[in-house]
C-alpha cells in the first residue's frame, strides 16, 4: 500500500482543488486563530462544497474551546479532527468524531507512554516541535525517532517538501505524510507546481 498524502493549511478553493486533482488523499483546514493559515467557518464551508468526492477533510485545532469546536462541526462537514495542543484523551473523544493526535517529537521522553493515553486515536502525527506546542513550524526532526512498531498508523510532518519527500518515505515506514509550508509560495498560499512535484516524487518512490 502506498503512502497517503495530506496537504494542510488550505485557505482557498483554488488550492483545495489543486490538491484534490494532484492525487493527494486529504486536505487540512486550520481553525487555530494564531496560525497564518487560519480560516473562517464561511471559508471552510466554501472549500468543502467545491471539493470532489473521496477527499478526506481534516480539521486542525489547538487547545480550542469545546463550544468553538462544536460550532464548527455544526457547519463544516469535517471527516476527521486533528488535535495539536495539550488536549486530554477525554477532550479528544468527547466530540464523537474520529481524531488524530499530534505528537511533538522535540524533547519527548517516550512516544509510547504519550500515545498509549490516546488509544482511540485513529493515528498519531509526529512533528518537529515540542510536545503541546503549535505545529506548522516547518522544522524537521530525527526520523530515527519515529516508532516503527507502534500498532497505530503514524503520519510524518515537519519540514517535508518535494526535495526530501522521497528520502522520508524510503527511510521510514509511516502510513502518511503531511505537508504545508513545503508546498507553499507564502504562508497559506499553495504552489500548484510544488504540489505536482511532490506527488510525482511520491509516485516515483512507490514504483521503485
């Protein structure tokens, strides 16, 4: 099975369609107000309405108020929630949606000890930041720290781009990769050329 690809930080219909038709599997919509890729409910609704079928829509949150999340869920047809902050397992499961828990790998003492608290998480996203800190930094980390035998899917994020995606896939056994700044012209504005180059590299590695 080939690696799945998610492009996060989508802010426009144009970029969403570029991702969808590139062959990527999922888009990420950021609902964290301090992010340069943050979008409103109205923008999210417009983006979702324009998407073709079979594209997974992931909503990204960081220590959000429960009422805020519930309001977004009332209006935006998200498929999966992605929690990037210090959310408790009880908080994550309280929305009764499939969810992904992000894991900051910089300074993390034990991946298993952390992840075992979130046994109902669909997957864990490993990123190049400290535990509980905001992601989207574009920083890489030592891929040797990625657990290779954990029983849940692992999603690799942090500093990925078309130039290093092949090495990332070849040197790890991750279920999926997640990119944002690595395929951008500016924060929140994707490059169709970089997205195309990324997917070409992913397909090339799969065929080897």
